[in-house]
C-alpha cells in the first residue's frame, strides 16, 4: 500500500471512530431562546415506574409552562389499555409525583395531547398513531422516541421503529443501564447503529441533568480560584457518595440480575467522576466535553476486586422476586485510580447502596493538609480532618467549603468553619428544571452535551472486566446503617464524609 493510501486509510479509520464517539462534530449546546420544531414523543414503557414518577409529570410541566414546543405524546407498553385509561394513569401520576398543581384548563390542554397504542398491536398501529399526530402538528414535525425499557427489550423496540418507518426525522433516548458488560454494550451499540446514526442516539444519565452536576463544571472552569489547585499537588482524595434509604420498591425483576454496580456506578457515579476529573474542554460543546470525559475513562485503571466491598442488606433474600441464595449486591464501595498527570496517586472512593441510613448525593474534595503546623499542641489544628469542598447533588444544589479558623476567646484554639451556598438563595432558583425535563428538552434540541457516548460506555465496561469476572463475596449489613464494616478498612487512613460531622445550614 502506498504512503498516500496509508494516509487515506488512517483518515478513514479516524473518521469512523469519531462518527461513533461523537454525535455531531458541529453540534453546539442549545440556546434556551432557540425555537424548536413540533415533536411527536413516542414513550415506550409508558405505564412503567419511570414514566409515572418522572416522564409524564415532566412532560406535563414542560407543556403547561410553554418551555416545550408543540407536542403530542403517544404512550405504548405491553398493557392492553386505551387512550382514555392512559390519560387517567397520567393524571394520577402527575397528582402523586408532580410538583405542579394544574387548573382544569391546563390539565385538559395536556390531556388532549396524550394517546396510547398497546405495543402488542404492532408496528402498523404505532405508525398510524404517529402519522395522525404529525398531521395535527403540521409541517416540520420531528419524532422523539423515549425507550423507558430494560436493556433486553431495546432491540425489539428498535426493530418495531424500523418496521413502522419511524426512523427518519427522529431521535431516540435510551435509558440505563446500556448493556450489562462490555460484550453486551458493544452488541447493543452495533444493533442500534444498524437503524440509527450516532447523532440520533441520546444515552441518558439523569444525574448529569441535575443543576448541581452542571454546577461542578461552572465551579471548576469559570473561576480562577479553584482550577489551579484542582490536581494531585493539592487534593488528597475524592469521595462520591450516593447512599439511598429506599429499598427495591417492587423492582426485584430489574435489580436482581443488575445489582448496585451496574445500576448506579457505571451509569451514574462514573459519569459524575468524569465531570470532577476531566481536563478543561476547548468549548462548552458536545464534542469537546465528550472527548474530555472519555479521556478520563481511558485513563482509569481497571477496577481491582480487592479494592471493592460488596454488601447485601439483611433481609434482601426474603424480598419477593429475589433468589434465596442471591449474590446480588445492594451496596458497593470501591477505590478508583486515574493514571494521568493530574490525578496519579489520588485515591477516589465511590459508595452507593440500598436501605442505608440516609438518602444523599455528595461529592467531597479533600484538600491536602498543611505540611507543617506552627500551632501549639492542643490548638485543634489537624484534629478534625482535612479541608473539604463539598457538592450536594440534591435539588437545592448546595456547595460547602470547610476550613480551620480561630475560635473566639483567649488563647489560640481552632475550629472547623464553613462557607455554604445553595441555588435556592438565587433569584433564578424558580427557573431550575428537573433533570429529566432538562434532558428531554436537550434531546429535542439535538444537544448531546449532557449525554454519554458509545465510546465512553464501552470504556467503562472494559475497565469493569476484572470486577465482573471475579467479584468479592457480598457482606451483610443492617438496613439503616452505612454499609458493611469493611468499608472503613478500605478507605483507611482516610474516613468517609457521611455521616457528616456537621449539618448543612438551613
């Protein structure tokens, strides 16, 4: 092969790789003022838990608040109900889980946009319903297919969309987990790419849609104060801690073959880690942000099974739908190592689990302590741990910076003090969108900034191979605790930040 052909071959390989890794090299984050085309939203799994808790209330809020374009929502699932029954289900879901209280006029406006097609009735019925909705919305209507279905059902849904000829002018949102290991993720990516281009695919992680998660990027890259010290020279360790007080909540059929690692770590905690650890992107645009996140995933060392604690809460095996000899973990804590210049030698600890003491979402950056103390013994310095910068990823999006300061009074005693901030204190707090609302809007705009890529997902499953092939045995822990005792040996000589030694100010 000639040198020219070699060059052409390399360019072709690179082009294909970029087509898979990035949705659209010219894509930019959406401008909130940009008008959007009308949309037909096809909601697969429309009678499921996610649709009831988040998607239907979110779509109702976007419609009533006039943030969404003109839309029609076609629900479909395995349940054999009609459109009127689906509207009743939507009203019950909105009343139970929505934050808004709609007037009769507002509800009627949203309800008339809803219809339902039982999935067993086939592609032709779905196609007819979409065509009818498009006729009502007019020229330029786009399609958004939301796959709120388990991974094993994704292929059949893709087949149905292809058979119904609903691929053109469409985008598809795919729920987590995206695959269950490297092989299944590659297979699923290949299967989806047979029907949809990467620019049409939106792999959702609702954690990235939270204001607090996006605030990590703003905090790091908009301020000259923190980015210069955001490295191994000044940061001792990092914790990402997402305990949940809830149990299975009637999701045993999903959770039993999945477990905490596949359900939470690969799909959520690693994505937050990428925001914390990534290099500055060249622009706040989908391609640069995706590339910097993927660099973090490529730099991660494979997960070492001996640096992982798996747990299972006492009584889990007695839950309905759970095997009596189940080895599924309902809790996991692990150490992650990133092998690059910024983070080499900085341990990163992740923890999540069911039926724990509290439900919280914390990112905690522990700064290195001063190399030498000039303060006398007994002053208190060094006795209350390192200084921390803490992000609370809950809806109020709180940030806290702790540090030593002098205690008022005679002598020189020191106490830990903190500066705290919450987005609820800002005048724009009322404009915050719930994570699913934000991400559905971004997908309608075609903005991939807060979505994951095929390359990123496959990288994470590749790093997970040692753990998935040789998982440590589960250790029992009591419901309402912070997990098995072994987590303290894993993190030593450091300590877990939760439970907090001090509480957030109201």
